[in-house]
C-alpha cells in the first residue's frame, strides 16, 4: 500500500512539474510572474497575456486530457484483453483516425476544419468494424478474435492512408505532424467539439474498473461472480475506442503512450489492480504528454517538432529500467 | 633524299604537337553537339527551353496546374510524376532523351535515370538570382548562350522594374500546407525570396534551415504580429473561401494585424512554391494583391 501511495505521489509531483513547465516555457520568454498573473486573471494585456491565455493554457489542458485518455485506453484494453501488447492500435482506432485525418488533409484541403471530426469518425468506424467482426460468428468476443480483427482493420486503413499519401505526394508535408503526433495551439475550438467523446470514454472507463478486476481472475471465475466477460470486454473496447479516437482528433497518432504508460505504472506500483492502474495511467499519461509537448516546442524553439518522438525518448528509458527490475 | 627527310621532320613536329593536343584535350561540353531530345521535369526548365527556342520532347506534370507552362508546350508529351522517384522510368526511357532537366525533389529518381545512361542535370532555382544563373547554364547546354544572355538581361530589367517604387515593407507570414501546423517559408526558399524582393519582411522567428521551410511556434506569430498572411495550401480555386475562413478563425492568430485587417490570402497557382520563369510577373502580383505596397 505504501508503495502505491509513493508511486501516486511521484506521479502527481511529475504532473505538477509538467504543468508548470508547459505554462512557463515556450518560444517567447514570458516572465513567470506574468504567467501567474494571467492565470489569476490579472494579466497586463498585450501579446504575453495572449500567449499564455490563448496558446499555452488550452494546449496544456489538451495535453493533460489526451495523455490521460490514452493512458486509460491502454490500461483498460490491456486488462480486458489480458494482453500486454494491447493498445488503441489493436482495436483499429489509430489506423482509422489516421486515415480520416489524412483523407481531409489530402483529398479535401478546403474542408480542413473538419479534420478532428474526420479523425474521430473514421477512428470510431474502424473500431466498430473490429467489434462487428470480433463479436459475430464462432468464439464471438474471444481475445484472439478481437486482436486478429483489430490487426486486419488496422492494416486495411494503413494501406488506404499510404495509398492517399502516394497519390498526392506534394500534399504529404501537411500530414507529417498528424502522423508523428503533435498538439497545436488552436485554442479551445477542437476541445469544444470533441469533449463529449472524452467524457463518455472517461465515464465508461470509470464504471469498468471493478469489473476489469474481476475479469483479471479469468472468464470462468468472473462469470461465477456474476460478471459477463464478453460484455466487460466490449465495454472496455468501446471506452478505449472513444478515448483513442477523440485523442487522435486532437493530437494525431500517439500510439506509444497508450502502450507503455500502463506497464510503467503496473511495474512501479507492483500491482495490476485496475483501482490503481487506471487512475495512475491517467496521471502518468497526462504528465508524459505535457512534458513531451513542452520539450517538442522548446528544444529547438521557435521551431516546433512533433511530440511523438519526445514521448518515446522520455518514456522508453524509464520503461526499460523498470522492465529490467521486474525481470 | 636528305632534303626530303629534313622537310618531313620540319613538318612532322607541328603535326605531332597537334595530335598530342587533340589526344590530351577531348572536346569540351560546350564544343559537343547540343542535346536534341530534352525532357524538362520542372516548369522553370521547360519554359526556359521554350524561351530559348528549343522544344523539349517531354515535360512533367506540375504543381499548380499545367497553365504554368508556356502555350507552346501544349503538344509536348506530359509525364506523370510520383514522389520521390519523379517520372516513370519506362515512359521516360521511351522518349529516348539526351538530357533531363530535373529537380532535387526527384533526387532518388535522378540517380535511377543516371543508371539508365541518361544525362541528368538538376535545374531548379531556389532564388531569383540563381534563376538568372541557371538560365545562362541551360543556354550554354543547348547551344543558345547568346539568346540566354539576352533573356537574362531582359529578365533582370523586368524584375528591377517590378521592384520599383516599393513604399511599404509589411511583415508577411508565408505558409505552406493546410491545417493548424503549416510550415513557414524562409528567405532561402523560392517563395520567401520572391516576397522579400517584392518588399515584404518575412516572419521567420530568426529561424534558418537548409530546406527553406520550418514549422514555427504560434507564440512567435503573436509576438511578431504579421501584417499579411499568405498561404500556399496545394488546393484548388474552389477551396479559397473556406481556407480563408479557416485561417481567419484560427484562435492562435486572432489578434494579429493580418487577421484583424482581413489580409489573408490563398495562393493556389504555386508560383510561390516552385520556381518559374515568370519572376517579374509574380513579384508584381505579390505587390499588387498581397502586399499592397
């Protein structure tokens, strides 16, 4: 118990540090006192206030929400499918969202405002296809069937995305940031459109915490305790699909986070209990994305780089260290 | 007999010297016969050839539509391009070219063309001055050096005329692509150089990059406050209203002078993206339509 508390405290400290850094650092130097004043509503006006209020604050909030969403999506999928390699990729969401966004960027640049909606729609469509195939016919809802259907749908959408990029190579640069994953400074606009999907995904995940713990005992034991394993698995997949598709709509393709963060918190906390893993993954994911985004926009400032590689740089050493200790 | 031998010796010395010179100094490129069958994979290369009175046997698909090509190229075969190889090698080889004027964009394809034994020269200027130098180079290649010199003289005169009377130097953010993460043109890009020549001051945040493009922070955009935003989105004319609205409503740029003053422009002909021979005309358009200076 003390170990879990310690890990929670460390994660919260990391989150606080990441939030402070995200608000205080950027391409333009804004005094920290001014940042505090703006956050307290006492800004002096002018570009500095706008930078903190319109650019950094919404971006920090997006990083926290998307990071938490991907952390939770990975945690509940790994629990529901009892597979350490499960992540939003496995249920096709990432491939579908990527295709939806690239389709808008490349084939319909005039409708670029629909990019988040396109990513969300195709992400959920891909997940729906996976569910339709995995929950029909023999062995419906089995772990193997879900994973295989997911890989097939992911391949389908990845091929379509590659085809689009090859057909319109001159338009590919606009798609780089989406593919590599990155947050933008687009204020609250995108969040205003996408937040209901995050809310539904978070609520669903919250309800699944205890059922997932029962499922971890095995399908037969879970069923004997009154749970319905296939329904829990479907609920987890739907929740993960909502969270991952909404995240892709905001921040592009950041599959790594959903895969690694739950493992890190599981190993650090020494437990697989979802009561611990789900909230800890949310905090860890939020901290990792906020820190990665701050690095991506300050390391070569004023040039902005995609955040995906920075999360890998931050997350992989910790993951490998914990993995070595666990083995 | 002795007299005959002496005369032969006297005459053979210069002959031998001539033979030696001929062996040691093969004909230079300039002396070699100019290539007859030329394929131009850029609008700049194709239009320069036409202006020099040479008709290429093939031209390429181009960004921004075929209207960027001279009307004299209407009947010339057009080769489709794909990234990063450029033209289909079988279609190219079927044209049996002596020379291909290519672009760095097709770097991988250029090597493959070379492997086929085709002479490939990269001729795609990144700034106005290099367009003059490359025009002269193409003129030399096709044996039209004096025409090229006249053409460059006329181009320089026209450019100087197009730049005359610049009164204001607005800050211009010139962006490539669509979405909330566009790339910014830097001064060492074709479009960046044209906007600078037209009197604009490019918003770059002090960034330098060999590629000529970088994604820069919106914080810099707010701090440097562009007077004009020009976007090159790889889109069609029909998309201009929706793209203008999309840029206008970007919350990150809402307080810039460009957005508040309604000075957001979309350039879909790609004359700012890929070099062409219409340098002075483009500078005039940039001044008249975008910079209003």
